[in-house]
C-alpha cells in the first residue's frame, strides 16, 4: 500500500518560514519524481515545485528564490523549505509521487500565512 504522509504545515506570519516534509512508503522512492502542489478553494491544484530522480528541480514562478525542494533517498522523504511566505501562499499543500505508470497523492497539509 502506497502512502505519502505530509507534515509541517501550520500558521505563520507573512515573511516567516515553514518546512514541509513528505515521507513515502510502499514505493521505490528513487524511481519517482516527487513534487509539491497546492490548492485553494474553488481553484485548480497548482504545481509549486518538483524534483526528479536525478535531482533536477522545477519551481513555479511565484515561489522561485523563496522555496527550495530537496529529497533524502535514505529517508524516503521530500522536503519543501518555504521562506518569505506571503498571504497568497495560504493553501493546502499536497505531496505527489509520479512515474509514467503511477501517480500518488498525500492527504495534504494546511498552510496559513496571516498576521
């Protein structure tokens, strides 16, 4: 059974930082591209950042220079370091594991950026 378990969300003031974690089980982690997406009510889920098995990364323009995605193969975990958070960053953040024949999602973790 595949599980992606996110943690690290919460309430943070504008300009603050959070680090999200996503630990995968039931998959061979190195075979998957890992990513973070976010969604707000009544809007489509959008890409935040992805990292492939070779360590290459892609970021949404809105988070470039502020967010960093990394992965630890030994821990089957992908991280999203979020700095200089803005109120527009308020959303449910979802972890994703993807390969051509499979696509898995975590349950999501809430991030609220507010003073």
